C-alpha cells in the first residue's frame, strides 16, 4: 500500500550530525502515523521518534533534545535530524508508516539505513 525508502545514514564521529530521510510513495496526509525506529545489535527494535495524533510528537528519552522529527508534505517525506550523536546511537534506523483499515492497523517498513557513530 505504501513504499518507504530511507536515506542519509552513514559513519559519523561522536558529536556529529546526520539527517535521515524517509520518502513515501503516497501522500503522507493519508498515513495515520509515521515515525522512526532503530535496532542495535543484540537489542529489540525501539521507537526513536514519531508523529502521533495531530502535530504531536513522541521521542525516546535517550534522544530527547538531540533528535527532531519533521516532515515535508509536498515531498511526501519525513525527516529525522540527529545532533550530538553518540556511539550508543549506532543502529539500523527504520522508517515506519501505519495505515488503519477496516480490519485493523497495518504497519509498513522501509529497508533501513545504517547509522554508525565512531571515532
């Protein structure tokens, strides 16, 4: 129903910055919720940042004050701006979209983009 393509990952030094992009194949107005998740080696996938109801946002405690989620509706794109990156931020970052159908919600995922924070 929707294709998601992430980009912007890479290798950065501690304290550096990156901007991740998630391009959707349809208008994000029609997507009930969108957000970013990440999964580090040996850990569960966790929510990083997401748009919730209306213009509200939700962030993991570990990234509050450092990461910012935003969107450009004209480009059908959601961004994750990451500042003051730490080695603990190293993970594969996934874009998520949730659509609500009569039968219930359905989640769609991008293939992920690797973020590595190391000196």
